């Protein structure tokens, strides 16, 4: 370190160059006198950067903190403003994107609900139509079964009538046969009775003749 540095002149020369650059809004320039006291452009620029950073942090600190930012080393006011604007725009874009996503989601939900309602309505109508078809088919089946039952009953009635008619005919034929058999038996009985009567009369006549014959011998 130079003698001027030990005496503190170098730091003062750098600060003077830095303050002049800040005040005039230009780049750091180190004159011959500042160089004589050990000042350099690099040291003066570092002082400018440090003061600028502190000033910007004081002025924009709350906003930067709100946005989660801070003043970086070597940034100018324009850099800080641009960084703040970029972050705000990014947040706005994010909010817009989020809102768009929410709107899209809401639209999708509404569409799904509408589709569900449409599907539910279709299901109800289909169920109603199915129920009506089932009732119609049940009624038709019941009528068909009724017709079939009535047809079977009529067929049974006709079969019973035929059977009764046949049984009546058979019965009449059997009765006629029985009557014929009975008549034959009566005629046979009558013949037998007449035959027995003739035999009895013959026996009676024989006995009478024998009686007369015996009487004659006894005389």
C-alpha cells in the first residue's frame, strides 16, 4: 500500500471520483490529481456500484421485497426498474394464465355437467321407453297366454264333448246289447219254462195213468 493509502488520501480520491461520476451521471473518470493520490477507475467504480446499490435498495426495497427481488451488484436504476417490470408482467401473465385455466376448467366442468344432464335425460327417456316396451310386451304376452288358455279350454271342451258323445253312444250300444241279451235270456227262460211245463204235464199224465192202472189191478 502506498504512502497516500496509509494516510487515507487514496480512499478519499476514489470517493471524490465516484461522487463526481454519480453527481454528473456519467462514467467514472479519474483525473491526474486523483491518480497521484492513488485513485483508480476500478476502485472508484466499485464505490459507485456500492452507493448505487444502497440508494436503489432504499428507494425500491419495499417493492423489491414484495416481488421477492433485491438489487444485484452493478445494477443500474434502469436495470432495477426493468427487473421489477419483468417480475410484475410475469405475475400478471401468471394471473392471466391462472384465470384462463380456471375459466377453461369452469367451462370444462360446465360442459361435463351439461353432458351429464344430457346423458341423464337420455337415460331417463330410454328407461321410460324400455318400461313402456316392457309393459306392452307384458300385456301382449298376457293376451297371448289368455288366448292360448282359452283355445286350450275350447279344445278340452270339444274333446270332452266328443268323449261324452262317444261314451253316450257306447253306453247306448251297451244298453242295447244288454237289452238284447236280456231279451234272449227271457226268451230262453220262456222256452225252458214251456218245456218244463210240458214235462210236468207229461209226468202228471203218466202218474195219473199209473194210478188208474193200479186201481184196475186192485179190483
